[in-house]
């Protein structure tokens, strides 16, 4: 059973998150339950310390007073190294700060309309359920060589892959951080899952992480606040795939 913790300082939003989780679990046979829904970091940490095992954490980044969400996430990561942290904020640019703090985040949910927030919470719970109880098959994993290490990545955790200009290197952006490897898009492409799609000749995105497409500015918005260029050549295919 995975324990769920929610921390949001605005009462109305706290009720929204808790209600969204409870209603979704009511109609899905997931081994998860809400342990606490609180409005401050101290109460959250107290509840986390009482529990043992892996948890799911929905954290508002801007808690208003006291400890902020990113700092809270860092402390939770120390207590629960394998837990699932989902940050919620109206400031998408803070997703880059999360990477700087080296906090592994499962998702970043923008404070959009209530319906969109419910959809993103549902998506996060689905992703976690699949990860826990239906491990990815070998075709959904990617083995890369980073320095002297061989690392296995879940492709569903990849946001996008891009070429480093002027080099024979690639950057792979994932929920666990960024990896730099030697190689080219052409060499890597045959090993990628069907949901990894070109949006540019030098960029491949995970269609499951696409949040929106901005045709006017020729870019695609991804989970965790990332934005990638999209060329006219691949625009139609990307649109049809999501």
C-alpha cells in the first residue's frame, strides 16, 4: 500500500487535491490511500516520519509561510529516497529550480483550471500505479553509457532528448535529472519506444509528457515546465499522436 501525503496552504486547493485523489481512487483499484492532507510543512514532515515505506507526495511549492515546498521536498527525499514527489505550482519556471536542488520529481502540475488539475493528478496516479505494479518491459528501458557507467533508464521517465550543437553528444532530460551521452539522434532512434517522437530534426520528445502545442511560436510544452522547438515538418504528426 502506497501512502499519499498532500501539502497545500490554500484551503480551497487543499480540498480540491484531496477530493481529486479520493474520487479517482474510488473508481480505480489502486493500492494507495491518503494518510494526511495538511496546510504546512511541519505537520507534513511529522506525518511522513510516522510512516514506513514508499509514499506519494503532492507538494505546493509556494507554501506562503515557513518552509517552502522545494525545501520540504528535499527533506522528504532524505526520508523516502524512492518516494514519488509531485510538485504543484502556478510558477512553471520553478521546475528548473527543482532540478538544481537535485530532487527527483515524478511530475510538475501547473495550477490551471480545477479540471486540468484533476486530470494531471489522475495522470500522476496512473503513472505511479504502472511503475509499481506493472514494471516496464525491456523494450521500455534504455541502456546508456554515461562516462564509465552503464545506466538503465525508463523511457516513460524521459521528457525529451536533444542534440548538443557542434558535438557528437546528446542530452537526455528525465524526471531523475539530465544525462549527457556520446552519440547521435539517428543512432539512438532505433532503440526508442513508439511514444518517443521527433518534434525537430535534433529533438525527440516523449508524447506522454506533452501538455500543449503552441503552433504560433512553434514550440511544445512538456511536463516539468520544459519547452521544445517544433518544426513544421513534424507538427502534423505530433498533433495526431496526442
